[in-house]
C-alpha cells in the first residue's frame, strides 16, 4: 500500500513540477484559452506571446511530429490577426494549412494540441468541422483568396457589413493558378477583402518562378505608404472618398508611384491596394498596420516578409528539412532519425535513383514536379541533370500541360505529383495529355492511405477517377523491383500516357536494385495458388495480402495493371472460382473491384465478388497507416477475415 501511495505521490509531484515550469516558461500563453483572452493583453506583451507560442510548438512537435517551420514563421501574423480582428465573427481564411498550428493553439485547442495528427485527435489542418475559428478547408494550396472572396461577398449580401474577411496566403501558394483566378475576380467584384501575402520565398523547397522573383524585387517606400494612407483617411473623413472617386485616386496614385519608382505593381494594376513589404516578425507594427487597414473599403493586399522556421535556429538554417522534421531534441536540434541500414528504401527514393539511371540512358527523359523535388526525390536527378529537371512551383495543372507540351515535341516527361494533389490536374490529364495520346509518364506518389496528414492528403481517388479515361495505362507496383521495371517499361517507345502509383514511405525489399526489364503492359502474375477463393490485388497492398494468404488454400493474383486489365487472369479466375475478393488501397467504388465486376458481367460470369478498399461513405480521417488500414478493413487480419468468415467457404489451412 505504501509503495502505491509513494508512486502516486511521485506522479502527482511530477505533474505539479511540469505545470509549474509551464506557468513560468509560458507565463502569458498559459492564460490564453481563446482570442478574447489574447485581446485583454497590452500590445507591449505580444512579442512575449509570440515567443511562448513558438516555444510551445517546438516542444510539442519534438515528440509529436508535424509541420514545424511554416507555423514558426507566422507566429506574429497569427497573434496580430487574432488580436486585431474579432474572430470567429471576423473570418480568417488560411492557405496551405500547415502554417496554422499557432492558430489552433490560440483558438481553444492548446490542451488538445498533443493529439494533433493522431487517431481521434485534432485534425492536421484547419477544418470547419472541428472549430468555428476554422473557416475553410485548407489541406492543399492556393484556395484562400477565392474562398475568402466568397465569404466577403456573402457578408455584403447578408447585410453583415461589419464582418471583416482576411485571406492569408503564403508558402509558395501564390504560384497556383487558382490564386490568380481569385485575384482577377477580387479586382472586379465589390468587396472589402484583405489579402495577407506571407512571403517567405518558400513552399516546401525554395519557391520558383516569375512570381517569386517579382516579389523579391517588389518594394514600396514606407514613407510614401504612410503619407498616402494619411491622405486617404483625411479625404474619407471629409466625405470626399466615395467609391468612384476612390478608384480614380488609386489609379492616379499608382501611375505616379510607377513613374517615380520605375516599377509596375501587378496588384495595384488590378485595382487592389498594395501595402508593403513590411517585416512580418514585428508584431507590434503588424497590429498598428492591421488596425489602420481594418476598415478600409475595397480590396487590399498587405505584403509581409517572413522567415520560415523563424525563432528556432535549426529550422532557420535548413528550412526544407525542418518543414516536417519528425521527432527531434528541442534543446540541441538533433533529429531522431532511424538510420537502420537494413531498413527498406522509401518508394520515393527508389523512384528518384531509378529516374536518374533512366535519364542517363535516355536523353529524351525529363523530370517535372510541382514544388516537391525533395518530397518526391526528383532532387536526385535535379542535382546531376539540372537542365533536364523542372520544378514548376505549386501548379499541378500547369505541370501536366507543360509535360504534354514537351511530349508533343518528342521528349518523355516523368511528371511526379502526390496523388491527392493530382486531383487538381484532372482536366489537364484528360484534355492536354490523354486526348492526344501523348507520352507522359505520371508517377503518383503518396497513393492510398498516407497516415497522419489525413483526409486532404490520402491518395484515395486516382484509380477510380482515371480508369474511364481513354488512352491511359494505369499501373501500380507491388514492390520496389516492380516500380523500377514499370518505370523502365513506361519510357519505352509508343507507350502513350502511363500512370504509375505507389505509396508513401518504405518498401519491403532490403535490396531494391534489380535489372531494368520490360513488363508486358496489361499483364499480372499469379503469386499463390489455391482452390477455395481467388484474391486479386493491385499495388503494394498485395504484400499484406501475400502475408494473409500464405497459409490458406486460396489463390492470389497481383494484377499490376488496372488498365488494361489482364483478361487472361480474369478468364482463369472466372472459370475456376465462385468467390473472388479484390483488394486495393484506394476507394473501392470505381477501382479494381468495379473493373472486375464489370468484366465478369460483360462476359457472362456471375461469381460472388467482395471488394476491400476505402469507403465512399465518408472521408478517411488521420492516424497512423496501420490504424487506418484496420479501420477501413485493409490490414492483414481484415483480409483473412474476409476470406475465411463466409458461410459458403471451407477455406482450410495448408
């Protein structure tokens, strides 16, 4: 009894010490539950709030990994916005939501932040289904301006003239086509939208392209801005700045400024008032500026320079690595990396090394990626063959059409896009590649369940969405050797548009290198024979199937290709088996299972077909891959259960 009481005392003492240290280190942040608490503080206290917010994010992410550097870079912007604006009545629309951890902490979720990205915990990105402070979904990029404009117009139409709407766009999202479409509409629709451009010259890797260079060179004299603002306030107070006159004065002001500075401003050219660039890490100055701009009429853009990873030295020095560094020692900055030499390579690294190997053999091969050279490992080719590797920025649709243009004139682009992000280029795949049967190799990384990034990032829909498109070849390798062989096959002459999809993370083979050999398009393979049930799988999920069936009297086929599907295998299966189970790491509606059912029906066979895959009744949330596979019925035990727990089967152990 004494031992138990002593242990309880020690536990309580440790908990007390933890909170005592927290109260000391996070003196102000520990008092902030919601933004109204933040607004009770003096402006002079806000720099300390920002410092404590960074400290809290660093400490938490050191043990519960997530997106670190982006959220550190916007600490001052986050604090200033919630200090000046009356959230949640006022709307803050975040772009690329991995910069919103500070926002989550300040809006009632600090106690739950330790559950971020965990199964059943708070979501990895802002979502209106989680909090009224999260105004829109923002797992991808470039949608904030369009969504915020919609909210600003809605406020006007519903008579909520006092509602302020702010779009926060950054981390390279301004390079996305949707951002430009939004800007174009902002300039022509009556609205009072405030756009904050968080300019850190980064996405995950360094930002690229003309907009990046334009923003680097864009400058406006702060004295001029201050004088213009004071003049506008004076004219407004005298009743001389009604809407038509205001627009005319803005155009005159823009013309004078362009003549003096010898510099055109794209935003002011679109009748969007431009302010900046200012230091995005001076929170007191940000509060002053936001208060001045808060009630300005018409659309305006505040350009802020920030540093990704600001306030944490290791992240400042290597922002790409510290975008999502995994676990680390917060005091030393040492990353806790698993360096097991026997651990299989990641699929993305096998892709990167194989692409360079193929490119050295075939001078027509080029690489294209939308802002993910390190994430997809195209940086391996980029380092050795930079003139044949293209990072086009966050612009998936352009990546596809750009690849189509190169293919039209004889090159063979390997266009690597994360599966979930490729959804943004669906029309481009159809209209600009498949329609002309162009030789573009699409490598869709992060296909299937990706884990902690959740619903916005699961590569769930590619198989089902692409299967109806003419001219496409759609494949998925079961292991690293198959990935290399499919990549080799895809670049051979007369292959047309060729899709290869593979998952996030490590493969299954310690020795991933193998000879580069052609795989006949549209052929699968039998991996295990049996007589009770036929299990048909596609992609790396086949490894789980192989493990599940190794002691069962069932047949297992790795289909390899969804399109064209192996009709020889389907014929054999139809004639031998009354029960078929299909397994795919994607939505089961429209994918492999649907293809098998269609073929069977079209050819007069009527076996019982059970489909295992992701549901279409709801989006799969976040959690570890094993946890989510179990939930959706794609883990080994679920596969065994699907095979054996059936009244008409007599499946025996071999």
